[in-house]
C-alpha cells in the first residue's frame, strides 16, 4: 500500500490541517505512519490481474468508456458508451512461478444502432442469447453473432421503458430453456416478471410497489427492492412484503445484490453493507465500508466493494477489513460464477483470489491466529472434507505454536488438543528431551519458526522455566490418551527428564506407574540431578532389581547423596520383603541385618501372604539367622506367637533363646533391672503357655540357677512335679501368692478334682513340719495356710482339711473357711433336694403326658387273640404296639430279646 492507495478524504484532511507544511513532509510522514498500521492489519486475499487492456478494447479512441460487462465461461462481453458490444475470448495462463494471467482475444464487436450507452448485459447461455438494456429498451442479441434476435411474429424482441432488470438465479420455473427476469419500469410503480425464451418474452406477473423502485434483485419468488426511500422484500407469489430499513436514493446509489439462496447484500446508511434474508432478518453482522460505494460482489468468504478510488475487501466471517487495493475510475464490479471482475472506464480486470491456504498462512505469519482460524472454518464449504480436515489440523497446530511462543499456554494447549498434534513436535523444541533412539523428524514444512527453546526464549531463563512447566503439565495430561499412542517412550522419557530437572514431586509417581521410559537415556539424567532413588525405581521397572538394590545401599551407606527418602533403609527392607526373587533376599538380607537386626528381620517376618514362600522354609531362615541372636529371636518369636507354628523344635528353640537372653542380662554388671524384668516376664509367660517345648531339656539348663527359681517351678509344673514346684515357691522363694497362682495355672485345663488335689498339696506344704527356719517362719507358713483356706475355701474338701489341721489351731482363725464350707455344704444339700424335686415333678409330667397320648381304652377279652402268638388273653395286663394293637407281655419280652433293635412300646392297664 502506498500514498496512491490511501483514501482521498484522509489526504484532503491532512492537506487542510494546520500542521501541514508547504513541502508536504508533515503530511507524508503522517500518511506513512497510518499506512504502516493498516499494512500490519491487511491480508492479501486477492490480486488484481488485467484481463482486457485499453488498447485492445478501444485503440486510440479516447472518448470510449466501458459501461457494463458480462462473462460467460471464457467469453467476455463489454458494453460501451458508444452503443457497441465487444466480444472477447479470455484464456487463463499460469506462469512457471504459479502466477495467473489472462490472455484476451477480440472476436467481434457490434454496433446496436442506438445513440445511448449500453447500460446492462446479461448472458442466458442456455438460450445462447445476451439480454441487453440500452436506451430504456431490453432486447435479445445472439451471443455469437451479436445480431438482434427477431421475434416469432416478426420484428425484434423488445421491452420498452425499462430502468433496470435482473435475472432470477433461483428460478421457480422448471423449464431449462427459459430464463426468469425481473424488470423495473420507468413510468410505473411496478415490478414485472418475464419469462425469456429464445425468440420471445412473456409477462407472467406484475407487482405494484408503494414507491418507484430504483434497483432490484430476484431469488425464487422473492424480490429485494430499493425504493425511493427504503429497501423492502416482496414475495410476488403471495404478495407479502417486509420493509427493511430507510435510505435516501438521492444522496447515494442503492445496491441490491443477491449473494446466496434467499439472501441479499444491501448498501445501508452510515457506510454499512447489510445482509438480509427473504424473511427480512439479518443473520450476519454488517460490514463497514466506504460511504461512496458504487458496487459490491461476494466471493465467499469475502465481500468486495468498489468506490471511486479503492477496492475494499471485508470478511463475512468476522466483518473485518482484510485488504484495500487502489483502483481509479472504477465503473463496474460483478461476480460471475465465483469469478470477480471489475472495469474502469478503459480496461477490464479480474480479482484473482489467492489460494485459501496461502491466505491463512499469511495471517499466521502475522500472528493473527483468531482470524486465521475463522477463515479456515469459513472455508470448509469450499474444500473437500478429507482435505479440509488435514488443513484444519495443521492450522490448529500452527496456531498452537504461535500461542506457545507468546506464552499463552492455555490457548496453545487447546489448539494442540484440537489439532491432534504429534506431541513430539513440541518435545523436540526442548534440547535433549527426546531419547537418542527416537526416530522422530519434524513436520515439513515446519509448524513454527523456532529452532529450539533457547531460540524462542532469547536467553530469558524465566521464559524457559515457564515453557518447561507447561510441557510438564501437557505431557502429564496426554501420556495416557490416544495422543501418546506410538510414542509412549518419547513422552515418558521426556517427562522423566523434566521431572528430574525441576525436582518435581510427580517423578516417583511416574516411575511407580506403568511407564515406557528409555533406561539408557534416563540413567545419566537421573545421576546428574542426584535422583538415585528414582533411578533405582527405573531399574526395578526394567527388571534389574539387583542394580536397584546396589544403588540404594550405596545411598544408605553414604556413598551417594540423595535426600528423596529419609527412610530408604526401611524401603529396602520392605522391597526385599515383597520380592519373590529369593536369591536377592539371601544376597542382601545380611546387609540389612547388620544395619539394624530388629528391622532387618522384617525381610522374613513381614513377607506378604501372596509371596511365593515354597523355598523360604523356617528351618533355612533359622539356620541363616543363627549368627545374629537378636534377629533369630525375633524371627522364632514370629513363628511361634504370630504364625502359631506347632513344632517342638521351634518352641524349644524359642524357650532357649528367651533363657539365653535372661542369662545374658544376669551376667552383666551392673544389671539392667528393667530389661531383665521384661525378659523374665517373656520367658515365664512362654513357659506357662506353651506345651510343645522340651521342659526337661530347659530345666537342665537352669537346674542349679538360684536366680531363676520361679522359672524352675514352672518347668517342674510342666513335668507334673507339683510337689517340687510348690516346695520351691513356698520354702525357697517364700512367694505364697505365686504358689496359689501356680495351683490355679496348673489346674486351669483340668477338672475340679485335680484342682482340689493341687490345693490340698499346697496346704500340705504349708503344714509341713520341716520349715527352713523355726519360730517366725513356722508362724508365717501357718498364716499362709489360713489365708489359703479363707480365700479358696470352696475348692477344698472340708472334712479332709479338718483332718489335716493341727489340733491346737483356733477355730476363730478358720471362721471364714468354716462359714464358707458350711454354707457350701448346705447349698449343695439344698440344691440336690431341689434337683430331686424337679426330677420328680418332671417324671410326673411325663407320666401325665403319656397318659394323654392314650386317647381311648384298649379292650381285651377271651375272644380276642394276641397278634404275636395268636393265643387268647387270660388276664388284663397287655402291651400295646404302635397303632393300639394289644399283645401279651411275655410275647413282647421274648421278641425284644430275640430282636437286635428295641421297638417302641407303650404299657397300659386296661379294664374289661
């Protein structure tokens, strides 16, 4: 665009402004600045290509001007002000560079014999006729010879008094050899509808209008009219009319242009191009063009407008001005079957649309993403579906990269998603993220202008960081979708590298999930950022568990630094605990046990139930742990107390381990009393509760140990040596409560008689005449015996106790025992009486129930016989079989003796 293409109104304004200098420098500077702004906004949608040059049309006749044009295929007809029609043949010529030009050949010219200019030309190709308006007369000429067509009745085919006419491009008549035409009369307020045939015209309808019509366009039954003061839509079939909007025909030239089926373009006040359909409704936003527009045409998706100095091109999709072309002396603008042609007073030109893809690419090159997308979607109607889908996806992808370069990540992501971008196109911008083994190559032609991320950011590290964060988010969303199909290795590897570099929390989540990270590419990256725990997980994902364990062990031992997990040792133990590879367990368990036996033994004690343990037998583990007493104790304890293994060897082993732990603590100086107490309690509890260990073997280890008397007593109790056990408890330990507890424990699973026997045995030990010391010791045992009787009187046999007690004991001391014994005796007596009474009552009830079962008497007589022996009855005592059948008692007795099973009989006494 240059000064010659700038609107003259602005030029005039600048020239009259106070700041305009004599030499025009101020004016030119302002104009250039404004031109630069408009240039940035412009889109090159069309090229203006000459079709018929001045010399070919009129030679040296300077006064000849073009008035109208018509194009039908390759045939161009030009009407001039000297009443001539010129016929040209136009050929399209494409240069080696793809540029389109036109070659015109003049075939004929014809003088019409009138003195007025040729006002309008319209081709009826099916009839091989041109419809001509000249000097207010419409007539037909032959398209080839340009001779006037005579009517069938003689003379020419003419309609007089016409100001304008139009052809119905959506005819309602089905005759292919007939053209419908709307005609405006200069003398009447009417619109006439004609049928044009090869050699005649026929008036079919005449419609009155409220004002004199100035311009008309016809579509089907709908007439769009420009009247003197307003536009209107008129259905000539029904007579229905719809006023549109007012305008002043004296101030500006009206424009009525059919642009599609039942849709029209009108020149409205205020320099607007308004769209209206047959119902009088505007379904598109108006375009803003010049106030001095003289003609308009449509080449979807553009509206082309012509004024005295310019051609302006607006988009019908977003109503924006897309292109402005300088065009002096503009006279005619028409679109013919998608081809836009225009004429100045001296020459004819064609507006050649640039390929739609090139227009879109120009918009994208200027980063006008929204306009490019709107244009792409608007072009869908003119492009085959398959080709459009490919084009649309590519445009969306390019738009995404433009937004990405502008750091508008949400919009970029949406464009990438809709455009089904190969995610590797985006990853490839980030140096070293794609694995070395990737076979990806960028799309050609390229989707963007960036060499890589550094080129995009121009050294701005904040931009680089933002871009990496976006890629993390985007890859995290698409890795589990169809977008990543076929490139999971590239996606997951890139994501892992970004996570490691950015110290992202999701690194471990990625490795814990099903992933396709390329091991060889990821190892140096994870080592670079000291992500050794993550590297171990990656080894594990690739089946290299031994390498993972070796790496983690180096971290725990301090050889490598990684603060990812402070509990890495516990994680290794859990890992070994859950692995089914027993070779790894045996190989690394020793390290774990040396590090912490109490936690390391979990490798064997916390193995989940689903793990294959067929080769991990308890005997093998016990043998393996033999050199580590603490771990061995914990493992055997696990077998006995948690897994409830019932094996003598394992129980004996646990008892020995408990005992050795106690002996070890006893041997230390000074002794940790708290630990010793806990250890002895464990040992004592196990000795009491387990019945599977070898008690004699354990006893042999502590038989001479005077510090473990309670344990010895328990072992003697296990061996049924209760007198020895009670002797230790009473005479050596002087622990009378433990002696009583021993009796309760030893008889807990036995009957009351066994319990009575033990308590009598304890009482005998208390009453034994050989105490370890005389005097106070004897009195202490007597009081223990009295307390025993008073606390557990119900267990003892009172008669036996009275026989055992010395004669000199006071009854007052035994009062609680005796009261309880008497009470118990009386309670037993009364209970037995109650039970006897209840039994007697129950017996009576049963007898009563049996008698109730006999519903009628059984009659016997000397005339009736026994069913068993068939002899008659001589006495009334009989036995009834089921069903009330009487038999002799001796017969039944004999039958019962002879039969292996007893039959159910009912005795009854019957009276004859």
